C-alpha cells in the first residue's frame, strides 16, 4: 500500500534549512572537511524528511537524478573549459595575452579595463565560464603583476563575465530565462538594459576609482617587468599565439554550439603547444587532461600557469553534481515549493514581488547549486504573482536574471561560485565584496520594484486598489 504524500510543514522546512547551514559550517569552517562531503551529508537529512512525509527512496532517487540531469550541460562546459585552460596555457595563448596586456594597459585603468574586456568577451561568447577561463586568467596574471589585490581583480573579472552571461543572446541562461518566462528573447534583453546599463556604468566608475587608489598604494612596476621577462623566457610570445582565442570567440559569436567550439579551441591549444612551444606531441595532447606544468622559479607565475586540464575540474564537477542532487531532492519533496509559497502570500505589490523573485533565485543557487536551478525557481514559482498583479512578463524575466544568474558566483558551492574560485585562485567569500556589477543589478532591480519605475503593466489599473485586493486575497 502506497503511503500518502504531503507537503512538508514549515517546521520541517526550517529543520532542513538550518541543518544545511549547520552542516556546511561544521564541515567546511570548523573541521576543514571537503564541501563535497558536506553536500552529500545533506542528502540524507533531506531524505529523512522525505521518508517522514510519505516519499520512498526510489522516488527521491528520481529527484536526485533529475536535478543532476538538469545541470549536466554545466558539467560538460566545465570539462570543456578545463581542457581549454590547460592547452591555452601550454600553447602560449594565455601567456601571450598576459604579456601584451602588461605592455599596453596602464596600471591606473587596469581594473576598469579588466572589467570591460571580460564584459566584451562574455557578450561575444555568451559564456561566463569560458570568459573567466581565458580572458579572466590573463587579467589575473596582469593584475598580480601590477600589484593589485587578487580579490579585487577577481571581482572585476567576474563582474565583467556576468555582463555577457546576463545580456548576450548567445548565453544559455539568457535564452533559458526568456523561454521559461514566455518572453521574446530580444524583448527580454531590452528589458534587462534598464538595469544592466546603469549598473555597468557605475561599476566601471567604481573599478576605475579603485584602480587609481590601489595603484597609488603599489606603484612599483618591477613585478610586471619581471613577469614579462619570465614569460618571454618560458614561452614563445607572438601575435599568432592569440589566433586560437580569436577563432573561438568568432565561432561563438556566430552562434555555433559552445561545447564543441570550446573543445575545438582546446585542440588548437594542443597543436600550438606542439608547433610553437617545442612541447613533445604526447605532452601537448596530455595537457588536455592534465593541464600545464612549468617551473619558472617565479612563484606566482607557477601558481597562475600550472593549472587547467580536465583533471583540474574533477573536484569541481563532483561538488556540482552533489549540489544539483540537493536541489533535485528539495524540489521533489516540496521544500522549495513551500519556501516560495510562504513568500508569495506576502508579496502584494511590485516591490515585494520583485523581492520574492530575487529570493527565489538566490534560494535556487544556495540550495540547488546551479544557475539553471535558480532560473527555474525564480521564474516558475513566482510567475503566478505577476499574472495576479498584471505585471508584464518582461519584468519577471528581468528579475529572474537579477535574482538567479548574477547571484550564482556569490554562493561558494554553486557551479558559478566553485568554477570562479577554482579558475581564478581566489575563494568565493574573498572576492564576494568586489562583485560590484552583480550587487548593483540586484539593488537597482529592487529600487525599480519598490518605486514602481520601469515596471510595466498589462493593463491600466489603480495600484492602490490592486494592492488592497492582493492583501484581501
């Protein structure tokens, strides 16, 4: 006889959320146990609640599998980008970009330049991961050579990468959000410009100001000069080293599929390592899996350039799979639904509805571990409120990106947070205060919601009566 299922009670939801946070703190902060094991442990806490409310293990396993399946594209991109990073370092692509960057970029405007360069790269390619793994790594090398704090450089890089992840018509999250919100893709992008354009300008000014202040404190370019000497010694630096980067960006800009294009770029990196860096053929091929390995004698160059390869991403992939499993379990037994239903009963105007969408997206990242989960929770769970308040779906899609996509790198165990930390070599909580573009997008979206600016309605209504009606309902 099948047990009757029910939605979890509020006390059970609170138990799961508190347990999740306590386990994360004890495992990661208190005992230094890998975060992967912390996430795996939370599976059993959630399953215990699931059994109590009527689900059997087979049903919950289906939830785990669905959660992982929904995020598999991110896993494949991680594998591809890992291979790309390894071969582009070994092939001299990244070292050449760093070298020329040190030659032509003025240190005082570097942070703003890094922000803009990564933004342009992500707009052209539609991928924050690919942008961080290529232009981002180069900017980290240039920034450290100029003496900037790595957390600040990482903030500029990630902020720039998420400009395109949020706005590019080539971005999978942009396309997915428009589709789930039932909004035309171009209309979705136009709607986001009302938030992203001012956020971009203000963030650019902040990074420019930070560049002047930080440069005044460091001022010594001897490390930059030493970096250029070391790169020239260990790599063949030339303009044609950058050809793989130009080809990959061009193909992605032409809307070619991202995973095969990135893997093609990784293969070009191996060929360049063999042809132009005097690397044995087998070593060049092996860099796809094992990444690059040099001993330059300069500690930070070795730390920056001894990375990449599929192997480099294995720990990240395991973490994301476990995080996706957590999200799938919570979705299956109704915990995410209960969280959002509780918030929706409170949301009776545009401002509160915007806030609930933001929180739903953040919860999707925090408990689901992936941008894909956050976009689903933000759009599908809160869309009913937009219909009830007659708010245009373009506002829903815009708020979904603001609450879901841009908050992804803020969560240490989400796919974006883990990838950025591993790729750039700076922990999530260290770079978090410098994600100025991301924070500005959230803040501006909330300001628009609570001031009713750039909030479009599907018909002319009296907002005072609308709010009273929503309260009574």
